[in-house]
């Protein structure tokens, strides 16, 4: 059934309230089961051997000693993962899961074992002999673009010269004439920036329990942001029928984009198939850092021209993003998001996607946008200072609005950048006094948001309680928000609903929980599944009353007869209708499948105060405010939680987190001691302000809220630190040594 | 060589045999069946495996299973009094102090250790007491508020 997805300005009864989440008790008692918390009879321990080299030819792998060790049940190399009909177009994914003749980065998997226990598996790894021949490597994005740089993927050719290159893609966006625009400008500021590579840093390492028989049937328990997509990819990589692989998503201990990609899961399945035993494979933190996740490091040039009255006449950015050892389009995304906050007559961005000897880059919360925003929003402050205009007023003057043609192409509908800037200007934070060595900064951010394929089931129990079955993994409270939506539609109490994430055999395909789509898309499918359920409930009531269904209305959780002729009939509650369902047609259910188009773009403005110690270069965030457009906050607690969590990740990125590579191309800080994410004592309370500018393409006006919050912090803190220290910071993270050096260089 | 360990976990007598080099974290998870104790790093940096050993807050990944012999282990599974949740557990739910929840058991054990020795901590004391526990989802805001609320509730 087709449904109208347009926003209707309805009044809500339960949506927008701060109810307790349904999985709360499980999660505070230790009962909730995550990726590593499943066990199967006869399970083996799977471990992966990883390359200690940044770039090497694998001349040979001798697994004979490992195979001969008692207790070892399977040893796996790329030879066990042949190219086949179904994985032809996915060899990059398979090669990242396990090296095929070449180790492309420190941590690249080269072999794996499954053994009866951890001790035996560890011994077996040591018995595998790999003969490497080292190749020249490159880990820096700018170095990888230089002529003569070591080539990481020899099959990637320059479009014009046809010579091998590390630049796999060049993408251009924009409109107008930037040369003419810069010629009109009274002031032009041009600046270059760098950002270092960071990891999503989810606390739960990747983990799965895979069981696959020689008949090609199997199942997998896995921590993932999308078990349907994992099923499809693993089946294709290994040549299985999709329907024969049942994948169950565990509770997920954080993902932030890093659990949208398969890493070791295909290896666990392949080893299970090889020895016909369940294989549990749990990564160590070292493996998580070296072989999964990270976002791009970047090098960005920004040029903005403006008139003295504050009108931007032209804007340009060149953005170089390293994608790790495989082709990707993160630089393209950076080029798309760069100037999305502004209404510009002349704009051009060029994104370069670059391959280096580092782990394959994965999505990380609004992927690519924070680094572009760091360059653009830092330059915005410089231009404002140059023309003597307040930084917020300068942004307000140039903010995109409904009807603006976005720098990446589309024309905006109603959007929230202007309102978040107005809210920032008027926020009490802006008037808080600043002390010695303290500075204030602000910045804006944009993210597209995404919809995608989704389906949802509602089943009514004989007692009138309601099962809501969704296929989007709950990464941060979506079972609560979706239950609120089901309760709202059906007109029942929130507590009546039990929301579950179904395994892949129990529901149709659902895309990943990514792109801030969980509450947007599953919310939409839940609304329509509930409305379909109501149609069934009305039919059953009509049957019970023996009147035409057209004469039944649904309101406040009960069926009411319409018309004076039925004044003798009293309304039937959902519970009463459910109790009679065996006699009125059987189980009562509603279903909906949808490609949730029309995700609403999202904007935020952040304000930040820092104190910089000029002696040590250390920075302390003393005040932080997030203002973001949510469209509609279904569960305000978890919307605030997304705002605060993204800000905290951005603060870590801005001030401290970075992958440090040695001259030998190996990662030097693959652990939480040396890759330090913000701890409780590093942060202040993070103030939030939720704005609600409805998304016209969702019945409740929902936009995604999960990602935009990480976009402004790099620049907001950069601007604050620059104001506090009196020097412009252009390199993230702004760690103490970098700040000290900037202060020294300036004096 | 496996070693037989006799210990007390959340007040109950527990026996298991484990290899000499196995961490207490692995023994609790894989032999005692207490998977509320999580491994986030295995190097004592994230606090997801926080437990008490003879009342002292420790990372169970930094202690061997054999070291639990004759001692008292406390985990998140022992926090509630039967079906009555501990005030910290209640306030974590009430304040939405968890998103993914994988760090939550460690935070609850660490916060309980704090409130046991200091029933009225200020914000700074809470933040420093919990600085050994990493949370990547929340930015700690709602966690600190939940601990403040639980402390107030426990003081009565």
C-alpha cells in the first residue's frame, strides 16, 4: 500500500516524551548480549595473523606447522577465498578481509586459524611462516600524490596519462564563476589545513560467532550496524545463497560507521565451513585500531572572497582525502559538504581521493564533513576578522535558506542553518565572561542524512500487547523512539509495545543503521505499519458489530462506530478486539516496506570556550553548546545524547586523537593508552538546544540527528583555541606540542 | 596446565579451572558465565571490565584468574538486590545515561565504588573517579548526572 509521507502538523500525545528505554534493565544488569557474549556448543576460537609491514609482497605462506598442531581445526589463507561468480565486483572487500599476494598496510590480515581454545590458536599463529618482500610505502596523503610516490594499487590508472596513480578519483562540484567572484571581492583569505586520521573508537571490538555447514547453510551472531547487509555481502563473498545464511545482530557496543563494513566476519564463516564447527572470532583492541575503521587524514586548501559588507563573492576548496589502501569516495563527499551551509553565487570544490598504505577507511559519523568544515569554518572566521564583522553575523549574512542552490547541486527546502545561527547569537553562552588565556569559537556543520530500504512488522498479541519488529540495529535508543511512534499511531500506552530487532530470517531486507536513518526510516515504516494494523483492527471491529467497515473510526486506541444509527454500540478497545481475533479472522498484524526517500538535511551551530595553557600548550574545554535542527525530536533524551556524543568525539579529534605512523609505515599508537579519547574528567557538561524545523518529507517531520554533531567541533575548537592563544591553528589535532609550536612560531 | 580456583563471586561460592595465564576477565566471562564484564581493550585503559576484588576497584583484564583464589569478586551482576535495581542502575535508565550500553557495567561498578567511599561527591570528584572508564557514545554528560542523582537518592 502506498502512503503519503508528507509532514502533517499533528499534535502528539507520547512522541516527544522522555520514557525509559525498553532495553534499559538488560543493559544495567549485564544481561544484554553483545558480539562477544554468544556461545555455541563445540565452538572454536578464531584468530587472525596480520602483516607487520606497511607494504610487502607475500612470496609464500607456510601453514603446515600450524595445521599439524593438535587442536587446530582450520587454517585459512586467501587461497581458501577464491574469486567466484558472486564476488567478482567485490574483490576490494575480500582483499581487505584477507591479503591476496600483497600486504597493503600494517595490520592487513594474511592468515587465520580456528582452534579448540585461545592458547592453541595463539600458538598456531606463531607457527605460520610468511615470507615477505618489502615494498616502498606511503602513508601521507600529500606524499602519495607526488610524482614518483610508491604506487599502492597498480591497476588504478590516471584517466589522462593511463599511468598508475594513487589518485583514484577527482570530483568537482559548484556553480557560478569563481574567478569573476574573487575579482569582485574586497577581501580574499586563502589558507591550508591538515587533519590527522582518527578512529571511531567504539568500546566494543568487532566480534562474531559464525557457524556454516558444508551444505552452505549457516548462521552468524555479530556486532554490526546492518545484519541484512552483512548477510548479503558475506554470502556474495563466499558464494552462498543469501537465504541460507541467517544473521542475528547482537546488541552493538558502538559503531559510528565502523561497523558498516565487514572485516573478519567472512574469515570466521570460511573457517567454520572448512572444519564444520562454530567459530567465535573477537578482535583485540590492537586489531581494531590497525585493521578496522579509521576515517581519512586530509589536506585541505580553502579560499574565500567577500565584500566589505560581508557578502561572500566566491568560495573555493581543494580537498585531498586518503582512503587507506583501497579506492573510495570520501574526498568526493568532503567536496560535496564543504560549503553546504552557505548561499553562494560562485562556488567550486575539488575532491581528490587518494590511496595510501593505511587501513581501508570506513565511515565515521558524517564521514568526510568534519575535515572540510575545519578548513571552511576556520577560513570563515579569518574573513570575518579581516572585514571587521562579528563571526556569527558574517555566517548569518551568508547562511543558506529555503530556495538556496546548494554548492553540491540540489535546491534546499526548509532548512535549519539560519535558525541555529540565530539561536547561537542569542544564546546565554555567548555572554558568559571569559578569563585569562580563554577564547571562544563557533562553527557550523551540515550533513545530508539518508533514508533507504526499510521494513517493519507489527503483531498484536491475544492480550492486546504489541510486538514491534524492526530491522534497523538499535545503536542508541531507537527501540524506545520507534515504540513511541507505534504507541502514538495506535493510540496505546508506550509500555504496551515491545520492540525487537529481528534476525534476517524474520523480516525483509533493511539497510544499515547509517546516515542517521534509524529513527527516520524505521520510524516512517512503523507509522505505516501501524496504520495498516489499524485498518485490520477496524475490519475486525466491523465484523464484531456486524456493520460496514466504512462506518468504523479509529481514535485513541479504540474503534468507534460512526453515525447515529450505531448509538447503541460502545467503542471497542484494541485489547477487546485482540481478544476476539481468533474468531474474527485470526492474528492481527500490520506490515510496511518502504524506500524512505526524502531524508531531511541537517544543520548545527556549536559554540565552544577553551582555556589554553601557554606554558604547556594543553587545552581545556570549559563550556560547550550544541544547537541542532532535529526536525522532530521523538525522544529528546536520545537526541540530546546524539548531540553530546558527537560533540565529545569531535572534541577528542580536535585536541588529541590521531593515528601516528612511524617512518616504517607502521602504526605507533594502536591502543587506548596512546590513542587517548576524551575521558570524563576532560569534558564539561555539554549544553544542548534542540530546534525543530520539520522535514516536509516525513509525517512527523523527523530528520536524522546522529551525525551532524561531529561536524562543527574541529573548527569551533580551532577558532576558540586560535582566539585564546592568539595564533591561527591549522592542523588537527591541536595537541599540546602543535599549540606550543604555533605559539613559538608566532613570537 | 589448568589450575583449580575457589573464589566468591557476588557472594556465591564459585569454582573453576583455568590456565595459569588466563585473565580474570576471561575466567569470569567464559568459565563463570558472567558476560556483564566486558573486554574493550585488554590493557587496563577502558574500564569496561571493572570489577571489585576484595572491595577494591580493578580492571579484571589486568588480573589473572588464579589470583581470585580465596578472594571476593564483585561484578555488575551483583549490584541489584534481587529484582530491586540498585539506585545507580535506576538512575542510569532514568537519565538516559547509556546509548550502546557496553561500557555501562564498568561505569556502574566504578560509580558504586566511588559512592561506597564517598557518598556525597561533587562533580569534579565524580569525573575523576570515572576517568578510568571510557564511554564513546554519551560525552559523559548524562552519566555524571545519573551518578549525582543516585548519590542524592542513596543519601536519602
